[in-house]
């Protein structure tokens, strides 16, 4: 059974940092193209970042230079280091294996003073 469990969200002031984690199970994680997405209520889910096996990374322009996606293939965990957070980064964040229909429950990030 494919499962993704996100954690690490919270409330942070503008300019602050958070590190999100995603524990994946039921997939060959070291072969998986892994992605982070986010969603604001009433809006479509949007792509944030992707990491390929072997290390290539890609980011949406809105987070480039501030967010870093990484992975630990040994324990099947995906990370998203978020720095210089802005109020517009407030959203529910989800991880996914590229193309998979399975989503986790997400972790909420709120950026507010």
C-alpha cells in the first residue's frame, strides 16, 4: 500500500524557516521521482519542486532560491527546507511520487506575524 506521511509544518513569522518531511512507504523510493505540491483552500493544488533519482532538482519560480528539496533514499524520506518564508507561502503542503494518484494528508504551513 502506497502511503505518504507529511510532517514539519507550523506557524512561522515572515522571513523564518521550516523543514518539511515526507515519509514514503509502498514504493521503490530510490527509483521514484518525488515532488512537493501545495494548496490553498479554494485554489488548485500547485507544483512546488521535484527531485529525480540521482539528484536533479527543479523548482517553481516562486520558491527558487528559497526552498531546497532533498531526499534520504536509505529511509525513504523526502524533505523540503523552506527559508525566507513569505505570507504567500501559506498553504497545505503535500508530497507525491510523480504521476501517482496517492496523496498524503498534508502538513499546514502558516506564515504570519
